[in-house]
């Protein structure tokens, strides 16, 4: 089918269209350059559009996409390489951990010398079982009587000497120690017993006495253990000790006499 209008012709075939005319061709080229600047266009041709002097109407979209995708792919690869290089430079470097197995050196130990085990002892024969003799013993046989004639007194051990515990200071066991019961009276008597001559002269001293206290708490004997250096003070200390009254010492549930160490001090106030 063919139509003509004012010097222009439009031909149509299956699969392609072409517009003839000089003005139309120039306008089409200008519009194509404005839509896709700088990109060469390929136009689709129909089966009968191979005549000379005929140009295609529009570019194929497939060809345009292929040419644009090549350029975009190149730009993307360059950007990816730059991004990876930046990541490796900015972030810390990763180092592989040493996973080698530890090697333990074996130490050689010298074995002790061979121990010689002695042979077992010889077998000891079992002793024979004693046999009871069949001898008749007279029932009238007895041990000889012990008499003083056969054991004179001179051959006997001397009797044990009993020592009086009050003779000298010694340790006597006790569970409860004695306690002074008249302390105020003793202090008052101590002031009166202080020798006036030594007191006025400013002479004093301490005396340590051993006191033997009986079962009733009475001081039965005194012994000077450490002297003050003055006989008058030592004598006055023994007088003061005689005035002391004590609670009796106890050895479990029984009263007992004991030796007790007591210091008496004479000092000028």
C-alpha cells in the first residue's frame, strides 16, 4: 500500500517503517543526537529496507543497553578494586595464629644399678614339742621357811627416812593456791614495822621470803630467799609475814600445807 502527500512518502512493511524526504531525514537525525548524545546508534532494518538512499527510523534498545552496560561494568570493577584497597589499608591487618604443635624434649634418665637380691634365709626347723616327764612329785615337798636367822637385820635395807616438808622450801603439789585474807591489816602493820632509823634516813629495800603455810592458813615458818641488804629490814619483813592470814591451799578436795614465795617492799613515800 502506498500513500503520497505534498512531496513526502510513507512506506510501511512488516517489521519496519521508513520516512522518505529530505526534511524528515534531517529532523530525525537531529532528534536522535539530542536523545543519545555521543552514543552511536544502530537502527533496526526490516526485510525490505535495504534499498539505497534509505536510513533506519530508530536505534535498537538492545544494542544501546549492551553498549551502556560495558561502560558501567568497567566503572563498577574499578570502584570495587578501589574500595577493597581502601578497606585493607584502613582496617588492621589480620595475622594467622601460630598453630604449630609444641615439641617436648625427652630427658634421658640413668637407671639405677642392678640391685642384687640376696637369697632367702635357710629354713629354720621347728623346735621340738617339750615332753612332760612321767615323774611322781611328793606332795610334802615345800619351800624352806624364811626366818630371821637366815636373814639377819644387818643385811636388810635401812628404813626410808621421813622428811618433814616444813624443814626447807620444796614443791608441794596443789590445785588451788592460798589467798591473803587480811591485806589491810598487813599494810597497816607494815607501816609500823618499818624501822624508824632507816625510814628517817630514806633507806628502803625489798625482801623475798619463803612462807610455809599450814592446812589452816597460818604462817608456820619463814625463810629469807633474797635479802634487802639490811638485817633490820629482813627481820621486819619476817614479822610482817607472821601477821598474814591465808586461805588454805587445796589439793583437789583436801587441804594441804604449801611453801609460798612472797615479796615485802619497804619504801619511803
